[in-house]
C-alpha cells in the first residue's frame, strides 16, 4: 500500500514537486493486531520506533491500522528509491508533515518550503518547526530500506544524533537502518519490532483466512503457519489460492522453499487463476508506480482501464486505491516487484515499449521528469538525451536539478563519446551539478560530435550548448563572456520554435538573465536594468517565475536600483526576493546573497548601520561552496564602507585586504575593479590622506562613457581637494557634474552636499544654501542620509544655519541634524507595535492599489492564505482594523514609498 498521488509544492513553472503522503487506506477484512499497536503506542511515547522485517511481513498494514484515527494525526511518507537524494527526501518529509490536517496555517511548519539544494540547516529548521507545534508530531517512514546506505539515510542519522525535538519517528524497513540505534537503546529511547514480533499467530492467521472465506482445520492451519512462518504476504497470497481451491490440504502441502519462492508460487497461482486478459493488463501496467484509468489505456491500448483497476482493488488483488474518487491506484510494492520481474524476464522488448508509452503520456501532461525516468527505464538513451535537451532541460533552472542529474548518471560511456545529443545532455547534467570544469569539457566534446547529426538537429543542439556556455561564464564570474555568449545564445534561440524544442522559452530566460547580470557587473547599468525588467515581465506573463528566477531577477534589479539611490524601488524588489526566499526556506542559500547585498546598500545609504551590518552578515552567510563572486565582492565593499561610517578604519582596511586576497585568482570585471578603487579612496579620505586619494584616482583609468562610477570618481576626487583645504579646486573638479547632474540620487546627493560645503568654505552663502537645498531635494524622498553624515560638522552647521529656509524638507533636515548631534528633532508619531517583516512590508506597499488579495498574492508569488495572514499581522501591528486605515497609518509613519520615486505597480499576466 502506498501514498496518495503527487501534489506540487510549486506549480508547472519548474519548481520542486514533492509527494504529500497520506496514511494508506485500509483494505476490507483487515486483521487488527492490538498487541502490536500497544507496543507502538508505548514506543512513540518513549521516542523512536523501528519496525523491521522482510518484504510482505505486514509492516505497512500494521502501521496504517495503528495510525488511522490517531490523535494527533500521523504524518506518513512511503519512501521511494529516488529519495536517496537528501534534498528530495527532506522535501517529501516536509510535504508529508504539512499534509496532516491539524497543522496550524500560521505555524512555521505550514509556511516552510524546501531549498533548491540539500542544506543541513534546512533540516534543523524543519525539526524546530515540528518542536514549535502544540504537541509531538509522529512521522512514519515506510519502506525506509530503499534509502539504506545513501546520503539521505546519513542525513537522517545525523538528525537523530542531534535530537528530534518534538518529532517522533517510526521507521518501517526490511533491514536494520543506519541510525544510531545503540545510542538510542542505551538512552531508553528505542522500541524495536522485529520479524519475530510481526509474525502472525494462529488466531490472527485464522482471522485473515476467514476474511477470504477460508476455514482450515487446526492441523492444516498449523502447517500453513509453519511453512509461511507467519509471513503476512504469504498468508494473504495463500488465502487467495485457497479460496479458489477445492483441495485445501494439497495447497498447504505444496508450499515449500524460501520466502521468494513462496511468493513466486503464489503469484503464479493468483495470476494463472485469473482471466488471461486481466493478467496481461497487470503486466502491462506494472511499469508505472501509480496508475490511472487514462494512463492504463495509454499503456494497454484498451478503453476500460478505470473499470479494471476498480475491479482489481475490490478483489484485493494487491491493487490499492489512492483516493476516494477511484482515479489513482497503485500495486502493493511486493506484488508490483514480482510483476515487473516477470515482465523483464519474459518480455523484455514489451517492457521497453511500455516504458516509452508511459514517457509519452507523462510528457504530454508536462510531467517532464517522470517522462524522462521512463525513457531511462527503457534504456533508450538517445531518446532520453533528446528529451532532456528539448524538454526536460528546463528543469535545470528549477529545484529538481538533482533528479535531472540522476537520470543521466548511467548513460553508457561509448554513447557519450560518439553521439552528439547524448554528449550534449551530459552538459545539462554538469550545469545542474554546478560542475564548471565538467561543463566546459563536455561542451567541447559535444560540439566536436555535432557534424554527425542531421543539420537541423545539430542547430538545435548547438543552441542549447551556447546557452550552457553563457551559464558557464556566469559560474566563472566572467561578466564580459556572459554578455558575449548570452547574445550568441539568444541569436541562435530566435530561430527555434517551441514545437521543435518545448524548453526554448526557459533557455531564452536563462540567457537573458545571464546577459543582464553580465551587463550589471560590466557597468552597463542602463542596459542591465532594461533587460531585467523585460525578463520579469516576460516570465510573469508566462506564469513561469520559479523561486530561483525570482531571487536572481529581483535581487539583481534591487542592486541596480540601490546603486542609483532609488531606495523605495529597491526596497520593493528586495522585499519580493526575500519574501520568496523566506517562503521557500532559502534565506541561507547562495541564491539569496544578491538580495542581501541590495538590502545592505539601502541601509548604508540610509545610514542605518545596525540594519546594514545585519544584512551583510546574512548575505555573507549565504556564500557557500557555490560562490557568487559578484555578490561576495559587493558585500565586502559595502562592509568596508560601513566600517568607515562607524569610524573603525582599521576594520575597513582589513576588509579590503581580505577581499584582495580572496580575489587574487579572479579577473575581476572592470566595473567592480573601479568600485574597489573608489572604496579604497573613501578609506584613505577617512584616514586623512587626501593627496594619496588624488594620486590613486588620477592613476585609475577613467570610466567609459555612460558608466556611473564616473560620477563617484569625480565626487571623491573633489572631496580630496576639499579635505586638503582647496575648496576652489573642489568646485572645479565638480564642474562637469554641476553642469550635467547625475540622474542617480546617490551620487547626486554626494555632489550637492560637497558643493554646499565648498561654497560654505569660500564664504559664498547663497550658492551654499542653493546647493544644500538641491541636496535635500534629491535625498529626502528616498531617505538618503549617509552623504550628510559623512560630511560631519560642516553639514551640521549648514543644516542648522539654513534649516528655516527649507520648510519643504523640515522633517528630513531635522532628522539629519539629530543624527549629527544637533538639536533634537520634533517628536515623530509612534511607530508600529512591532517591526514589520520583509513580507509584511511587501504587502503593505501594494495596499494603496486596487489589487485584490489574490492579485497581491500573484504579484508577490505568495499564496492567498499567506497574504491574509500578513494582512492580519499588519493590522495588529499598526493598530487598525481596515485596509484604508492601514494605508493612512502607514503614510503617517513614512512606511509607504513616495509617489514620485516609488515603485510602479505592474500587474502580472
């Protein structure tokens, strides 16, 4: 008996699919076993339970009968071979725990999502979420032997060693699990039910036989028990043979051999006693692990699959209904194994054809990985390779990348070396594993084999290889190569139709995203922003936004906006990215680092040093084995600037030295190199070395036309002249910017603050006042405070002297004066009762629009229920009861973006 059919945690956009497993339905005539159920109750109360026994010993039925109706409800996971991957295993464990109906919707467990790759920290979060529930949570792991000795079992053992908190574990397995059993025994926290415990006694066996209309004399019952050793599956199979036999004694007498031989004997008896048409139906449908009427018809060529499945389930012929509608069914695992063994030995060619039919059926319904699994089972390697390249390769941007790699793990080496499409498919696997070295060599090998393909097939394969080349450039953090190779990929993909390659929209998204990130770190900021916004619109219109894409697209866009001083817009994109990360449980993974970089930039410009430090710490914690050099370098540079703001110049200098050591083996993009130079100049200025700054910036090559660091360079050079006591030279350096002020609010604020200080030094009060007014006009709408605070006492004097002349900026100016140690600012309205979370701020920004809750959910990639939970929390924290009151209150507190500079709300398609 197995689980309910799969339900996706993330939709067809390429996200992770995990099975929400339910307690199996109990068959008619089930024999309850109170003596064992009492042992299970006591064992769960003490800690961990291990139920071990051979196949068919009744483990699943025992646990299902015990779990049914239990309070609190039991979470159930029927382990599958693919769960050897710890990422998939823990994703399915989470899904099973969430499927229990009494999990509060606001609990940490209900809102937790699996990361894109296995991370032990996620497992710890999962255990903590279970511990936070009102009472202990029981999880049954059925068929746990299927992951024996695998990374998943090792991960489970590590969790058991650390402690399961509020989680109670019941493990059903054929072999001793690789868990710290001795430790649990010594601590008195282990209950074990072994094969001897599971054996049916005479009374239970008699009940089982009576359920099939069979009554044996005591002597024959004893003989049957002796031969089957109380083996539940053997007894059930015997009952099926006995109920159709007129000579009960002869059937019992003929039983002999080991358990497998007994099973084979009874399967033969059961199958041979059925209509050959029904036997053929069973053999044709055994190639899939879950079966519906429509799928059965596709496999068999019949039109009565649903009727036959219902008939088999009602006859208890080891076919179990998985839902109340009679839509999905599954063979008992042992029975299915035996059917597949017979099919493999007696009709191997038929078996391969059936797997191909299953692949076609699943592919037509968008279940790409399931389709690919059947092509692999058919060992049709060339068809599998072509399917991966043209369809299933889309999963490389989703969270099922590990499953994609596993599908191609056993491709014959000779095919890889002589067939271009097979070789190209292995390149997809290399990217899915983030294996940069393997990806480069495999791309070269596949290209060398392309002449052996028909021209159009070669063109389609080359389009995939070029896309992978762009991704490889991103893995190497080679910004120029990213732009170049992604442009080549997009040109090749233009000529590909979705009918030829269903994955082509995903490949285009990948190439465009890589191109945008390459342009960003090459300094082509305008082009990068255009590309990012265009991609977000396109992905949203297709409803293809996966968590991975959302983090990359909105995180990088937020960095661009923060660099330009558009803090409200940057805040909105950071909130979207971090909301996705929190919703998915990915706040500690590398993909979230860019969002934290943007958050740290925002907080730096706001001069909120504590929040900036927190964002930096979380961002750097995300950088693991999969290093994002761009984000890592950006975080380090923001960290150095933060230390300048704090006045810890030794720490700033140490941070820059550490950054140089880490990047010594990397050809850093020129844009980032310039940024490093500018931060070095800022540290030198704070250390009081203006002449060294002038020398450093004069030696650095000026930025190319259109690159924004040009404005920063001139501002720092001008500041060095002012610090050196040469205000007139400062204004001369600033003259090009004064004539054509930068559009970006960050450097523009720096420009006008510096001009005001220079004019003030020259006793030019009117120009100083005008420049200060320009600075406040630019900075106030976005809350940009750092340029004023870095200026120190000079800015304080200007603000205090001219404060009354700037009534439109009175509140912001008063805030700056207070931060600089001047007169206290007027009392502000009291803030929220509790700080708002990132997701609550995201929802709050959309409340002034006319969007419904479902539209807000779509805009932020959340569920409607999650939006409702955030609204309830918002109302409580703001002390309001309606949406309109929340908007008014948030406006009073300055929690909403300004109309002129805030984000533009675009409805998703």
